[in-house]
C-alpha cells in the first residue's frame, strides 16, 4: 500500500503567504493616510479607514478581543454601532465587497444584528447531499434434511427445486418528520424587556446573552417582538438586539396594545437631601440669558450612531469672558458645581447624562436661590427635534425634508445616536 502523504505543511505555508499579501495590500491602501496622525485627530474618513483595516484583520484572525482593543483607540462608546456605521457607509458608496464583508462580520460579532449586514456575509458552501445506495437482499440459505432411501414399491417423489424460496422483505415504516422549531428569540447580549413595544414603556425584566424566549407576536412597525417569559407573562424586546429561529414570518401582528404610562418626574437619589426652595431674591431672568444647543455631528466624538453623553455648561460675562466661582445647579438631582473648580476650564462645569435620564440647569447664589432662568430640558434618549435638526442629525439618514426626519424620530424607526448626545449650555450675564 502506498503511504498517504501529509500536505499539512504546504497548507500552512499557503495560508501564511495569503495573510501576508492581504496585510501588505491593506497597509498600502490605508497606512499612508494614517502616518503621523494621532487617534484624536483622525478625520471621519480616516476613522472609517482605520475601522475597515481592523475588520480585515479580524476576518483573518477571528480574534475578537484584539479587534476590540484596536477599536478602543477611537474612543467610541459603542464599538458595534461604530463598525456597523462604517459598513453602511461602505455599502451606500459601493465600496469593495471584501471590505464590506469584513465589516459586516465584525459588526455582527460585536452584537449588532441587521438584515442589511447579513446580506453581505459570505454564503456558506452547502454540504453534498448523501446518496442512498440500494442493497439487494441476501438470499436465505435453504437446509435440506437427509431422507431415507425409498422402500420397494414406494413411488419416488419428484425432486424438489434447488431454487431457494426468497424471504419476505418487511415494508419499511416511513421516517418520522422532524418537527420545525417554534419561533423564538435569542438574546445576543444584555437586553431590556419592556411592558410594551417602545422605549417609553417600563423595563420589566432583563435577558442575558444566550437567553431564549418563545415569540408570540410582533408590533405593527415590525421592530418589536412580543415574547413569553418564564413566568408566563408577555413582554416586548427590540428586534435589533436579538436573533431569531423558527418560522417567525408567520407571527401575528399585535394591535391591541395599551399606551405607555405618563413619564413620572424623576425622583431625587436616596442620598440627596431635599431642601426647600426659598423664594428668589430677584427675578431670575433679570440679569442672565441662557442658550442651549446640541453638539453637532462631526464635532469631537459625536457621530450619527454614538458619541459622548454630557451637559457642558459655560458661564460668561456680557463681553463673553468666562466667569469662575459661579454656582450651577442641576435641578433634578440638586447637585451644585462651581465654575472653574472641576479642572474643565475657566467658567465651565460638566454633568453626565445617561439612558433614561436628562437634565435642567440654572444658576444659584450662595443660599441656593435661583438667579437665572432655567435651561430647557435635555434628554439623554431623544432630544427635541429642533435641536437635532440644527445639529445635522437629519443628514445621518437621507430625508427629503425636515418633516420626514421628524417622523423618523417620533416613530423611532431610525435609532440615530440613542442615549449618546452632548449639550452645550451658555449662561450670559447681561450687566
């Protein structure tokens, strides 16, 4: 017998050469544009090129932790949304297929599920269908018992045929059909479960990555799944945060859904002392004006699908010069900060806001009496439309007019940068 040759060494060398060529090609394409540029100074195009280079590397190594570490250099709050945004821009600009495929693979590995991305995943090669081989039944041997010689006068019986009688072949039972799995959703990461199909409904439970629940329906927008929890209660999850299995296309549309409860006033934290608000010593609006704007797309780390989540407050005099030592109060929490004391710059203080929160700020004196008008409310989830329009968020997804963008925002059919917005508030002294 000729010994079978082992070609493992040859396969390893070919794979090494292919990886090296891909690295040289990618480096030649993007490296010149990134030489001498720090991560903080990358332009939006350079950030996209860097993320694409990371995705191409991940497509070869499948090392997700290494890809995460490389993407952290861009200081994006949501790496999955960052990569999916780059993929969408590559798709809309008819980018290279190998780049789009690599970006789609990395975005999905980071927990972003999107039909648009799944269309650009490589099609797996189907396995060959096994062919059943029909075997002829083996003949059943016939044992002939020896017979005594016939006695005289006894007629000789006719000789028996030497062809054996075939055995009866039993009729096989038809195979049992494999039942199709019931429609279900599987959490990709930590997922909030809400009492209704929308972010205005309260969170009633949380699912962890890998948790599974049966799907019992879908809302009219097609974005929220109704699921049954382990206690039998029915609740809702956002479809973009889970994967599905089974025949989900036939899920019934749920229409009789109660409206979300009115949003209650956010209570103060338990450790915040409640102080009575004394009457102001002067009319708050007499000496100050306040201006609020949403930080625009493209400024600092703000982009269409993510960014920071802060309120930056600056206090200036009538000439625009910063004023230190001015007390700024966030109304909901009662937290007071003094301009110039945080190390954020002259005349400045800073507050964090997160999903489900917001803020209103005002200036107070040493006795915590308000001496300025209050700012408008600033939501961490969905800013007022006029602020979003002025900040350029309607350009993130092409809209023919502001009305269609506002409809997208109100119906939450496009996620924009949910929970990641930055506000700039300026208090100007008029005396």
